[in-house]
C-alpha cells in the first residue's frame, strides 16, 4: 500500500525546501515521520533539501500555517527563506489576497508582502516581517548573563561574537577573513555549545570590502550544516553588525546563494527572491527505515 506525498521544491537564494500540502498526509502515516523527513531531504538517496515545510490552511485571521523540519527531520521554529518558499506555493493555491500573506509559525505570526509577476501570476520575490530581534538571554535561549561578547575557543581558534534570537537562536561571529573561516570544521562544535540549550545556528560574518552597509555571510545551520543562505541568520547578522557599527538600518547581506535585504526597526524586514524548481510525487513508504538482518552481508 502506497502513501503518496506531493512535493513542491523551491529555493530562496539557494536555501532549498520541499513544501507540501497538507500536513495530514504524514501525520497519519504509520511509519517514522522523523526518519522519513530526513530521508526525503537526503541529497544522495532522497529528493534533497535543506528542510521540509508543511503548509496547512490557517484560522483566526491567518491565511495558512507553517510547520518546519530541518534536514535531519527535527523541528525548527522559523526560517526566513523557508517562509518565502511557502508563500510561493500558498499564492499558487490562491491563499491570501495576492498582495500579502499572513502565516502562523512556531515563532509567531508573520506577514509576507508578495512581489508577483503580472504576466505569469507567479511569485518572484517576497518581503517578510520577521518580528523583533532579541538580545535577552532567556528569550534566545542562552545560558549566560549576557548575549554580547561571547567567547568560544575550538582547536586553538578563538571566536568572539554576539547571540541573538529571531524566533530561533543564533551565534553571530565577526571574522577578518570569511573565505578562510572554518565553517564546516568548527560549525558543528559551535552549534552544540552548551550555553545554547536548544543548540544554535552559527553565522560567520565580515564587512563587504568597498561597500558600506553590506556584509558577507556564511552560515552553519542547526540540524542542517552549511547552507547557501539563511534568512533568520541574515537578520541576526545584520542586527549584530548594526550594533557594532558596521552597517546602518538597511543592509545588504551577501550569501553564497545571492543577496538578501534587511531593514532594521522595531521589527526586522527580510526581502529576497523565490525560485520554483520542480513538483514531484513520492511514496512515503519508500522512506521507511529498513531493518537489516544481523547475518546480512
């Protein structure tokens, strides 16, 4: 017996997601959801993605809801790039008024302004009100008296940075040479820093040479690894860079997958492109964990 799941693959500045509708397909499935989601996101044996998003119809003024899973199958609170990808599919399904989408996430309600191609009626970019940044340790959450000037030493490399909360935790490190930053080597260790009870995303950030109000960023995402882009990470990085006098209230964040715009105020607004890659249908039963006989060779 098969359990079909219809998926829409999209990316926002290279940060790619599988978006499906509705979530009940897998919540009523008799397999292991976490293992199945990790299998779907696996780039070698699955469809491949940085995360998977369930889109459901909203209520109480929300057009839809967003349930986000990282590539390891675990839940995550929020993704600025992911919510823009969700907005693409929601718009195609006729949710919202064509100009704005209201989305309930695990980090709270978010409003998304839609930039729709007038010829194709396809979403090409979106700007999200990401809510406020917090530097309050208990809200990040962070087990430390302050979120500022945190020191971490790993294999002789000393990092100093600030923690920030964007509905999920971030550790933003200002570095001299971004290309030389050992993101994949040190990222896993920093993600599991014991001061972050829920683990943390880690941003390596440097000012963009010759460009005021711009920063370059690489990111190690919690539960995923290094990715081409991270929306909440760009917001956290811009907020920390602003606090340190590196950028003003409007910043461009250059990531390996493209450019994001961040506007700082009482809340933070994140803007960037959205690209549809393909639609597909998979059988969830193909992603059940397989038992291997002890005598199997």
